[in-house]
C-alpha cells in the first residue's frame, strides 16, 4: 500500500508539471521610468502604463513601465522652453541616447564648509574640455531676461506713480475749485484758514486711500487671471504675478503721501485768496 501511494504521488507531480515552463527560466520584468506631469497630461499617461522608448520615432524600442509622475518645479529658466522630461536609469539613457560613457553636464554637491573656489580650480584642472561654474553664477546668467523684465516693470511703475500723482492733483484742484463759494462762505463765517486746509487735506487723504484700496483689489484680480492663464499655458506652478503685503503697504503709503501733498497744494491756492474774491466780487 505504501509503495502504491508513493507511485501515485510521483505520477501526480509529473502530470502537474506538464505544460509549464521550467522553473529555472526567469522572465525579464520591464524597468520603470519617471515622467513629468506635462508629458503625462499631454500623452494621457498614468502610473503603471507600459510605454516604449527608443532613440528615434518609428524604431523598435525598449518597453518600460511608468513608475512615477514628477511635478514640475517653479524654475523661471525652464518656463518658455517647453521641454518634456523623462527620468531613466543611467544604462537605459546611455543605450537610448547612444552616448556611451559621456555626459553633457553634471552637478557636484558641496558641504557648507567646502572651499568652493578651490574646488572649482581642482575640477577645471582635471581635464581639458569642460569648465566648472557655481550654481549661483549659472542662475544669474540664465535669469538675465527676467532681470531686464524686472527693470522694465520698475520703469513702468515709476511712470504710473508720476502720472497718478499728477492726475490726483488735478482732481483735487478741480474739486476745490468747484467749492469756491462754500470755502468763501466758511471763511466769512469765521472759519480759520488752517481748519479749511485741514478739511481739504483729510478729504484728499480719504480719496487717495479709497483709490489705492480699489487699485489693490483690481491688481489682485488681474494677478489671479495672469497666473491662471500662463500657468496653464506653460504647465508650470511658477507664479507670474504676485501681490505681496510689502507691495500693498508701499502702494497705500505712497498714495496717502501723494494725496496729502495734492490736498495741500490745492487748498493753499484758495485759502490765500480773499473770501470776496472767491465769490467773484
């Protein structure tokens, strides 16, 4: 009985192994890559999808799996380039690019106590054909365009401030001129020049503050629209327009100063005029 049981067990094991590949054969699993969110959105890809990568279009490539989707950083130097990024293993990149053991550029992370100038000299002295730079110097060189745009915006801001101050002065002069008879009546009633000037200055300050508050609200709304449009256009989280508290404080303070100055200049012209002359007599 025991011999018959062992024979039946062996036959069952042999029959169950028929049709299966040998256990020594190991299937090659596709490797993983990471892509940026712009490529994922444009190609409608998600984590777990299988794609084929190759050096040229229409050629047979290597099948890989999308293992991660990386969100783009807010780097101003990459906004207008429109590059679609793929992160691969180094041997994969060498095989696809055909570069072999060559690289275009590489980065070295240094400790805070490192002597950066000496490190740059050592790297430049290793071999001929490449040059080392500080990351800070590269950032400055790649942001030249944005520095020009920043200066241009500053110039526009100065022109806007000058034009708004002149416009505010004209408004206050016209408002005071329309109230010539009211001011003359106040003067004839015994109201002092200082009180009249104080009333005009307070009114000008209130107008300036309300105008600046309205300007801040409009600027904030426009900033939201600008960021919504260009972030969708360039597919980046970079903020193209920012309304910061220091900017708001500076704008309100400057508007208040200009309003008070306009009120003083507009009121001085009338308080120095005799009341009867203001009536036209």
